[in-house]
C-alpha cells in the first residue's frame, strides 16, 4: 500500500473530492474535522488554495478502502432544510457531517447513464464502485463517530441504490404548495430553477415513460411544480427499496413546528443519543438563526414564514395554476400520483 493510500485508510482527513473519469483517478482533498464542521458544501467551494490536494488512481485507494460502509444519508427535494438539519446533527460528537460531497453528484450523473452506451463505466461496474465510494464516505476521525452524508437534491437518483446497500437514510420534503412558494420566494432559488428545470424534465419524462411537456411552454411556477414532481417521484421510487428501519420521512414544516422534538426523533432514528436539553440548546442556538448554506447571513423560521406569506400574496394565482398542473399530471401519470400521495402522507 502506498503512503498516500495508508494516509487515506487512517481517517477522514483525505476527502475523495473529485473523479477524473478520463484517467480513472480521484482527487483527495485534505480537511480537518473543523473544516468538515464549517463547510456548507464539500464541492468546488471547498477547494481553497491553501488546502493540499493529491490525485490517486481509483485502484490505489480502493485497496485502502475500510471495512465499514455505514454512513447515513440525507436525501431531499431541495430547499427543505437539509443543510440546517445536517448542521444541527453535525454538532453531536458522534456525527461527522459531510454536506454535498462532489463525488456523490458525479456518481448520480453516472447512475443516470449506467445502462446507456455513453456511460463512462460498464453497467456491471456501477454498484461495486458505489459501494466502494460509500465506504470512502463512511470514514471518520474517531471510531465512535458515524458519517452523515447530506446529498444534493438530484443525487436522490442514488437513494434507491444506497438503501439497497442497507444504509439508513432520512428523506426530507414539503408539500407541493410550500415547495413552490419557497422556490418563488428567493432570487437564488429561482436562478437554480432555471438551471435545473431542463435536466429535471428529462428525468421526469424518463421516469413516466413519456414526453408530454415542453419546457418552453411551462411558466415559472409550473416549473417549480415540475421540480417537486421530479424529486418526489425519485424519492418515492427509492423508498420501495427500504426496510422499515432504514428510512425516515421528515416534512420540514412539521420539523419547524416542533424542532427540538423532531431533531431528537431524527437523531434517535440514526442511532445517536440526544437529550431534550441538548436538543433545546441546539434549537435556541445560532444555527437556527443563520442561513445554513451561508452562515454569514441571518435567516430564521420567522423570516422564512414572512417571505412565504409575501409570495403567496403576490403570486397566489400562479401558485394555484401550478398546483392544478400537478394534479392533472398526477391523474395522467401514476408515477406522479404516487409521489403526490407520498407527499400528502407526510
């Protein structure tokens, strides 16, 4: 085993950050435990100039893969508090939180191609490599820790495969109405909607086995409804792979209504001790008053409620039309009907 591989096997200080598919290499990014705790995203934004990085062949570090592959996962539909909940849980000594590792996004993109001739890997290689990557992301700094991997929304395409490996997962969602309001309430979320709507339409068309919609015909609010349908259909399908003790659905609005008790419930599901007094301290602390994706900005449940109410007042008609579109889509396509039923059941 090479010295780099030995260092990789020792703990989580070398994050498998990026895949070089052309050369079958992995970029390893050096991070401290404090770096993990501080990072909102472990994507390109984590690759600061002062952090050491090295390239290693996939086979080189595959030989150093630890036996444990017990990372827990948070999958979600986007803008439903996943970063907030991952930050809160990351305050527990027994949790090493990894928020949106870039390698998981790449694996989700490959998952969509696995049976296609343009896939970079042969179909039979995908699941073994996903298991290997899961083990890489399961490394921690202390044997008493367990990794908690918070995925980006479209990495929900991996959720079924992750659950098939017996890992546990939390699925986060909100109602269609609340999701549409949330997306329309923020400039950044609206910009993201513009970027993601095309790929989401491709994914949803693939999932329903038909192509009834053209993106240019869909108003902004309907595109938000499309986003909800795409991501919820993905998670609803993935949930079929889960045993009863593997999966916990959490509605973010329900979480905000009783955050300390809900946080305790999530921690208990994931096997972590969290007393009510500690949960109360976390909820009353600074994390709940900051924007989790950019903690330098203030953001609270109260401000969120104000912004959503304003969006309802200003764009209620568009939101109603988008919900009508979603109901019609569900009546025409059982996959979307299943997603809507799952959403109403949260």
